[in-house]
C-alpha cells in the first residue's frame, strides 16, 4: 500500500498564513494558540530538513505570538498587524522551493569591433587604441559575423544609418545580435539623427546612439560606462527600522542580492550614519518611535548635500492617505506591508542603480572622469560636517599644471586634454581610497584628504608631483615633460569650505611665485 506524500513545506507555510490572517484584524487567543502550534510544527519540519532560515523565521513567530498571549490586554495595534504579516510573508518565502540558477558560460570577450559602412573610421580607431582599447575594423556585416564566430567582441561600433534602405541595416544587426552577440554592447554612430533612425537603432539592439561625425571623446565617454556592466562597489542601502525582526528580514533579502545594508534603529544617529556610509538609497519605515518617518524625511531633505538620495517609505495600507504629503517633502516611492522579498529587492535595486547611474552623469567631469566642481564642493561640505562631529583634522589640496596655457597654445587643445587625463589617472591610481578627487575647472584639481595632517598631505602630493614629472607627453614629433604646483590647507574640528578653498588657493599662488613645481602647505593658520 502506497502512503500519500507528506505535505510540502510550502503547503504548510501557506496553511499557517491562511490560519493567521484573521489575527491581523481581531485578536483571538484560541486562534493565536492554534497558529503558534502550526508554527512550532513547521519549525520542527525545517529543523529535520536542515533549513535554518525557515526554522529561525518560524521560531520567531512562535516567540512573537507567545509574548503577545502573555500580555494582559490586546487593543487594536497597527504595529502588531504589520509585524505579523511580515513574519508570515517571511516564512512563506523561506518555505518556497528554491530554484537553482545555472550560470551561462560566455565566450571569451575580445576587442571592440568597428564596422564602417560609411565614413572614415581610421581616426576613431587610432583614438580608441590610444586609450588602450584594441580595435578590429570591418567594412561588411559578413566579415564581422565571421570574426565574431571565433571571438566575441566586447562591443560593436557601427558607422552607418540604421534607418537607411527601409531599415535594412537595423534588421541585419538585430539578427546578428540575437544569433551571435547577445551579450555584446552595440553602439551606433549615425549621420541621420532623426526619430526614425533612433528607433531603428533601438530595434537593432543598440544601447547607445550618437550623431556622426562627433568628437571622439564622446564615443569614448559613451562606450566606457556601457562596457562597465558590473560595478565593483556594491550598492549601499540605509535601512531605518526600529523593529529588529523586520530590519533583519529586509537586510537579509537585500544582502542575498549583494547589497551592502546598514540598519539604523535610532533616528538620532541617522545623519552621522549617512555621512559615513554614503548610501545609494534610504529605506524608511513610516512609523518610528520618537519621530515619524515623515518628520525624519524632512530632516534628511534639510541637508543640501542629501537632496538627491532616493527615499523609499515602507508603509501600511492604512497610511496611504499620507502618501501625497510625503511627495511634497521629496519622498520617491512607497512599499506596502507586507513587502514580498522579490518586490523589495527589485524596487530597491532599480532605484539605487538609477541613482548611482544618474549621479555618475551629474557628478563627474566628462573629460577626466573625476568629480566635477560642484560635486567636489558638496563632498567637501559633507566631509567638514563629519570632521566637526568626530573632531578630526582634514586637509584640502588645490593643484594646477605649470604652464598649461602654453601647452594648449603650442600643441592644441586635444593634447592639453590628454595631459589633463594623464594627471587625473595618476591622482586616481596613487592617492588613497579615502581621498576624494575632483576637477575644479581648467587645469585646476582639488583633493579632499580626511583625517590627514597638512604635513602628511604635503608629502603625499610631493610624491605625486615627482611621478607626474617623470611622465613623457607626446605631440606629433615633440616630447615634453610637465610639473604641477599645489597648495595645502587644513582645518581642525570643521570649518567653512570657502575659507579652506581660499587658503589652498593662496598657497598655490605662493608655489607659483616660487617658480612652480613645488607644494606649499599652510601649517600655521588652520581654517576654523
């Protein structure tokens, strides 16, 4: 005689969720005892199958209900209903059958393929090669397809109109991409910039579109972020939640997706944590002790340097009428409890990624990839707040390339741009991870050096100056070497950014008066 299969964990979890549903509306001690019994049975099943996360979730529900049953009175409690829904949702998701995902094996990634169907592509190929990007050039789609069958390119740049000849190129590129190049980035440079050409590019599978001809730097600036698919720095999410169980659930869901999550349970420590953690998104519970989520969002938006960080509220159904008010203070969206794990993860990841991507466009200098002027000053304001709170020292360095105007006048602005990129690359590679680097404008750069004495900053910048002076720059048949001058200012326990900037600029002028190629540190009168 064949015995029926025992109920699955998923079925037991669903039974538990269904039985407990009435408790979210009205407290019933007898029903609560039954739900506690079901949760205890589920915990035993999870233990026997070595599923620790499901076991802990069921155990948490048992303790939660047991504590509630031991209380003397049970008035209607919004927090109780929300937490019960969330705990049940957590159990259902942990009990769901896991799906094993098999990674797709990709072919080896080769160089960038340049398909020129119109125009001269040789100057563009040379420009890309100058920045270390190997290029293979083709003049027909069959040539490109044959080469791609042997080595998959990282990107394909197409010089041609995708809308020409009744979208013939668009259809051919789409077929090639789907058949052989599903993971390859497609960038189209088109002489036709009208809507139909742009639509044809999208239908071909292009992720980028530029008018042709265009400055080569625009091609490089468009291509580089498209090729950088995996940001090496995990997304950072700050979670403001006072209930430990909910905070643990949300944090574990986000951590599974590779998101670095920091939990704040005390609103009074929020601003300090934002400064040190630098989140890509802040997730707030609307109901918090001591102050509401709405009030806390208002405090965040008071800070000029935090105005662009996305805020997401976690709310209950009964709090929906307050959503319109939240929009007025700069809240970006809402998640309704209980929040399914997949909804939480996808919503947070999409908003945080978009913020990081837009921040990259807004905050970086197009030529050097460093922070731009306004963002560097915003970061300086933020670091000064942190320095004041932690009673530390902070040094700020301004540096200028000596005789840079002569380079532009003699060799032209493209060579000057190469010089600026070279210095930017040296600053990125040789400075510490804690240092914040930006371009203030022209040949003027700024470096924020937290927790760094001016003498130590001077030594580090002098080492950079020596490295920069050893680099040989080329312009046609000419080879030349350059130097830079720098000024170091510092502050203890905070200070005004404008004072720090003025003192660094004055130190740069002293370095210029000494003939350039030197670093002057203001070690007498700190900005305060």
